[in-house]
C-alpha cells in the first residue's frame, strides 16, 4: 500500500497524549558516562590502529633511511645543487625558535592516496626504499651525475610550497628539520607527511592535515 | 541550545575531543530515547544508543554545518537504530518485554501504560513507528522528519497518521487524529 493515499492527514502538531506515552526515562549517570566514553574511545582505537599501520611501515623503512639521509646531509654538501638548496632551506613563515624548518636536501617521495588502504602504505614504504637508493647513489656520485638531483628538488618544490602555505601556527607544528615529504589522505583528510630530523639525528614522522593543521605523530 | 550545538559541532568536527564529548553527553538522553522507542527491546536499544554515539564520533568530521546539528544527529541515530533493529530482528520482539502487571498489582497505571506502549510500538510497522516517534517524542515537524528520513513530506504525514491510528487502536483508545481532524476542518 503506498504511503501517500487518502488517509486523513493530521495537522503538523505534536500529539501530546502519544508524546506522554513515548517518554523515556533519562539515562543514569553511570550508563551515560559509559556510553559516551566508549564512543570516544572507539574512534581513538580506530585512529591508533590506523596510525600504527602507517607508523609500522614508515618506521621500518626510515630507520634505515634515516642513516642514509644523515650521511647525505652531513657529507653531501657538494652533491646537492646549490639553487635547489637555496630554494628549500629555511624556516616556515612565522617560524619562531622552535618552528619547523626545511632542509636543503628535502625530498618529495610522492603522493600515496588513502593511507587506510594497506596497498598505499606499501607504496609509501617502497617510495622511501627508492629514496634510500637515490641517496646512496648521490653519496657516491660525481658532480655531473648529480644533475638528476635537480629534478628531485624541483619535484619537491610544490609540496614545500604547500607546506609553507598552510599558515599553521608554529606552536601547532612539531620541532625539527624536514628532510623528507610525502602527501596522502589520512582519516579522510589530506595530509603532508614530514620526516623530521631533530637534534641528536633522531627522526620522527608526522602527518599534518592541510585543512586544519592538526598534526598526527606517526612514530 | 542550537547555537551552542553548532559551535560545539564545529569544534568537534575539527578534532576537539572535549567538544565532541560534551555534545554526546548533552544529547545522550535524546539519542537513547529515540533508540528506545524505535527498538522495543531495552537492551537492544542501549546497544543502538552506543552504535549511534560511535557513528556520531566517526562521522562528526563530515558534519558540514549546513543543517542543524540535531537534524544530523536524528538522522545518524535513526539509521543506527534501524540498523540495530535489522541485525537483531530474529528476536521475538514482545516476548521479553516485562510481564503485564496483574490486576490489582501495586504497579501504578503509568508503568502499565509503558508496557502497553512498548508492545503497541512493537506491533506497528517500523516505518510508521519511526515517523510517529520523530514527531511525537522528538517534536520534529514534518519538514524536519522528511529531511531526516529523506522522504517526501506527504509520505511523512501519511505514516504519522497511520501510525497514530494504529497505536490508538492497539492501546484501546479512540483514534486521536480523528477528533482533531473534525476540529481542524470545522
């Protein structure tokens, strides 16, 4: 039987008699708190699981990669084209003493789509593997061989520009020097993934939501 | 209240966990009441309440503020309740309702009425039940219900009319809508 028929149509007012019958007693405080906290925790659990997947993949690759990056950064002053170095080096706008700065050797390893998809995490891992290979090659390359690195630097321009253009408050950003970059989606938000080098040559990985500047530490 | 909701929802959608928690706490009774009246079984209604809250938490980032937060909340909650209902629809619904109080029982008439309404709601079609609950419990107007259920307003009106009539019959009362129609058209 269709819904719209000749049934008498009630006026658009609440039926107080039915309303009284439908009344439900309020939840007790304990139940209410349990329901709310469980709901809040559920998303935390989902996010943690998602971050762990990303972090596990990134960490495995970058524990090895960090050593290579440090080697290139420390002894590779003559292996990076100076024009690219000049373009990238320096702190983000509004940067204070604790702000994010960008290494002259920063590399954009590409876009990896939705990191909730395991295959994309694998792609990210392979990309960092690839960067390791390039870094190793550059460490032993002649100046002529290093012309190719100018192309890498050029590719990273766009992402560096995006990162600078975010306009995030310095206090919202982690501290360190960006030595690697990637773009992706995380939890439905576009993110820039940064490989941060801090004092003591330690590395950490963060996803910065480009629409909200929310930072997720990945490792 | 709605302005506060909008601000809290805006903050929650940007990752403010405290704002999200405050929103859930503020609307917990409403979410539960809606679930409780869509789902006749008390425990299943609590499960649906939990699922609805989780859906809110997971979906709040997609809330764009174009509609009132409560409209979005009703939609999310109604969908969660219906999902829960369908998951558990093998359960014989009225069977595990509290027994009717015996004649002369010390339980008061209000409790008996609650038992009646549980059984009566369980007995009417789900579509009618949802429409009546949104109108008479949640006090949404037809247009809002149409938005929540993504239905034409005429369909909403029809379902409410039939739902109320069915409830009145099951509860042993004259159809309240009939009386009002007579008055309205006078």
